[in-house]
């Protein structure tokens, strides 16, 4: 099997997606509060801040997915 295809099949498994989503919600929320808490208080948001907040959640999702797939491949 193609290694890239295998990687994506593992990354899209429901258990990996669920675990990565949980990590993204927890870590993303903490990072958002740390980095953008003052903007929440003042209400001064523009499109650039919202885009960065979305990316703040995507990064821990990607890291968690990568770690999950690596662990599954080592089995």
C-alpha cells in the first residue's frame, strides 16, 4: 500500500479524529485566551485576528493527528 495513502487512512480514523479534536479544543482555547484575551475584553477584532484564532486551533489538531498516526504506525 502507498505510504501516503496509509498515513491519511490512519489520520482519518474516527478515534484519531476524536482525540485530535479534543486536544485542539483544549489546547486551542488555552492558547487563544493567552494570546488574544485582551481582544476578547476590549472587543477589538478584525478578520486577521479571527483567522489567527482558527489557525490556533488547527495547529494542535495537526500535531495531535501526527502523533497519533506515528503511534499507530509503530505498532
